[in-house]
C-alpha cells in the first residue's frame, strides 16, 4: 500500500537483526560529493562541514603540537587552513566564538577528542565548522585555527564504524511495516536515502539513552547523527533499508541549566529550588556523586553510568526493591 503523509509514526526499535555487510549507497566517494560548497552549507539540517576531532598527543613544543587533528567525515582528504589537502589537518586552536557553548560543554568536547586521540580508539568527538588561515592567540599565527559552530560527543565508548549520517524523521506514516519514514544524509556527501529502522544494539546504549535518541529523531528537525552500516529490514515478506548504529552522537547545545533539588538532593530538574518530602531512601545517597545535566532527549536528568547503577543496585537490590 502507498505511504500516507501525516503525523510521524514512532520509529520501530530493531535490536540484533543485522545480516552482515550489504551494499550501502551512502558509502564511498564520488565527484558529485563536491557539488555543494561545504562552506556555504550552514543550514541546521545540512550535512556538510562535519569533522572527526582528535587530540594531538605528540611530544613537542606548543603550538606546533598539543592542538587537535580534524578529518572530514566520510572523506579520505580534508582541506586544511592553508588550502592544501591532507588525510587530517592540524590546528593549534579551537575558536568557540560561534558555538554558543559553556566552558563545561567545551570541556566535554575536548574530553571526547582526547578519548579518540589515536585512531585505534575510534571517533568520540565531532565538530562542525571551518578552518581560518590565522590565529591571534599563539606564537605561530600562520598555523591557523578551527572555528567551531557545532559540537557532538558519542553517547558510548563503542567504536564508531561505518558511514556517518544525519537521520531525521520525515513525518511519513505507513499502513504496513516496514515503513521508510526516516531520511538519512551522508555527512559531507551529496547522497541520501530513506530507511525504516535504526538498530542501536551495536552502540551498547542504555534503554533511556535509546529513548532519548528516538525522541530527538521524532521532534528535532535537524535530526541525530549516527555511524553504522546498511542492512535489510524484513517484515512479512516486505523489505526496506535500515542502518546499524555502531555509535550515536549527542549534540552539545547551550540551554537552561539543570539543578539538583529535593530534601536529599535526589531530584535533577530544570527548576531551581525544587522541594520534596524528606523521606530518605538509601539510593538517594548515590546521587551525591552523580552528574545532573541535560540528556540526549533534551530533558534534565542524572547521567547514567556503571558506577551510579552499581550504587543504586547495592542500595536497593538489582530489582529496585
């Protein structure tokens, strides 16, 4: 039956249904990829000017070392600040003037870049932006700088493998499944495709993280970023395209602060001074060392970690009782 254009149908969550490597029309490079000038593509939903960022761990004097390496996602070469092409480009300075990010958010991006300092560690930080020929804060202005306009960090420690895409829900509703209602654009390429499902299992995300990404997919017009491979979704003899998510990236966005409240400091919300009854529970003590911040779905909450879950399980038992 034909698809119906209506309100967005919730994306089906598929776990562990991949069937090996398949042809992916978004993979590889072609001459058509450079048709759009990346510097002109600044639209929120655009797919150009995205880079993997890694901390430079070489041992030499700054600013010649100690900065960052940037690589265009899905491309084998990157045009550096001096106009020359290389597999990766070095910059001694990140210019945050257009990013609208707090110091804490900048630190998160730098921590992700440090985690991915070596290729074997995978890609954990992404930036969108552009190179500038000069910098004003180092002794070698000719080394240039990178102007950050967006920053993204991986939601897990898995290896980001496959094609990097920006996915967004189109609002298409189908009568039968599978339903190709999600558009994916290959970052830094001119190609796109319609898919019906994302398989988040390879990214090893917690259930609440997956729900956060699905919420973003449904409500955020600019979409989400994942890295992964093509697979075929089969339902009742019908086929559609899907993509695994070996890694999923959350955008660092400036917004209202999150506050810790409640009589025992157990509530994380966007309201300062929230009060509660003073009935103490053992698990409340676990939140004293936890992080209260905005999650992938944009809401304030306690960032899930193994340490936090272990503390809660120890206080209440694995079943929560």
